[in-house]
C-alpha cells in the first residue's frame, strides 16, 4: 500500500545568472536543500517533485527561493504546481511506477 500524502509540489526554479555553470551550481544547491528535508521526492530534467504535508512543501518552496538567493542568484524565476487534498493526493509512485518497469 502506498503512503498517502496531503500535498504534492512540482517546482522548477530558474536562477538567472550570466554563466550556465553558475545556474546549474545554484540549482544543485537547491536540490540538495530539498533532499535534506527527508521527504519523498523525484528529481526530473525540468522540475523536482516533492510530497508531504502542505505546510512542509510550502516551507520548502520559500526555502528553495532563499537558498538560490543565498547562493548568488538575485533574479529567480520559480514555476510551481501544487496538488492538495486533506484525504491524500496521488503519489509519485502511483503516477509513474508503471512507466519505469
């Protein structure tokens, strides 16, 4: 049985730095920060998806932006999608496991 999560968030954070390598470095730091939270997550080529309680993922959203700023990005675009239901949202595993067999 899959664990039920109250919320799921897809986040694409794009620092706008002149050097491509610097953008990647900042994105890697943001992903590292998200991983440190210990929530279920998947890193994809365009966005990172994280599951948990609504307040947890909203905190991660704010912290991700502030992490990018701390790493030198002063202009940051952030695209998010949030799914929320107090009775539980469809998990990452439920959505993609059949495609990864």
